[in-house]
C-alpha cells in the first residue's frame, strides 16, 4: 500500500476559467447588455460574498439558497455599476451566473493523479468549498481519479483548521499506509499551516512562483508533476 495523500482543489487541481466573458454573453443572451468592466466588478463582489458564506451550503437545499443569494448580490452589484438588468428574472440571473463559472484541471493534473493511484496511494480532495465540490470534480473528469473528497461545508471547518484534514483522512483510513499522510496545496497559510497543524507532511504547489516564508521542511513543486516521487 502507498500513503494517504490529501489535495487542495482550487489552485492545485483546478483553475477558474475567466468568468467575465461568459457572464457578459449569458446576460446578453437573456436580453441584458452589460460591459465587461461592470461584469468584472459585480463578479468580484459576488465571489467575495460566496467565499464568506459557502460553508452554509452543506446539502442540496442550502446550496440552492446560497446560489440564489449569490445571484441577488450579483444583480445588486450590476445595478450599482449602472447596468440595466431589471427585466431579468431571478432564475435568468442565476442561470447566467452559473453558466459563467467553469473550472478546468491544470494540464499536469490528470496524469499526476493517475500516476499516484497506480503507485498505490489513496487520494482525497480537501477544499474550502460548498457541497458542490463533488459536482465540480465530476464535471472536470477528476472524480474518477481520486478516492474521496470533502468540502469545508461538509466538514463544518475550513482550512487551516486541523479538523477538515482529519475528516479527509477518515475517508481513507491509513492503517496499512507506508508512511505519514501528505497534503499538497497552493497556500502557505491554509494548506501548509493547516496540514502541519494536523500532523501531515506538507507540499506546497507553487504554480505562480515560490513565495517567501516557506518552512525548511516543506517541499515545493511547480505543479503536481513530481509528487509521486516525493510520496514514494
């Protein structure tokens, strides 16, 4: 058997594709002409609202409520920016918002995950996300390459709290693991600090360059390539 490896999602496995052009197009298709500048400003406010409250969405009903609230924040921000969206129904605004949000795996990710699983490692995604983390993994084709996933909404704790890492490890018991569990993520504050506090070995995935302050005992990779070698 290999070891248990937990993996962050955003910035480690997937990236959010630029949502602004899709939002502009989605609103236009529904009869509202909005500039990219207004759409970008409004999306920034919606994303900030979502990040502050996504842990409330732990099941289908609460996810639907959160998404409706996010669409309301988006509408208000668009109107504040001078966009005429008053004729759009709440359902149309929500559809435009959801249609704008698309995630894509980094090119190195599918192959790296396949390599890790072929080596006998058990992989669990642990992410500050709402319950739709599982939906995202399915739509990006990553669900079949990991052994489980848990969001902060489901765990009742977000990184860097050790509890979310412990909940992730419980999805893949390591009684027969050949070494300590390892966590790979892109944030020093959330992933590295949280993993170390939970007793995991930490690997920083620094896709945008190595930040200052990386602890001496933390390995740094530019992508998931090389993680299998570190985990061996």
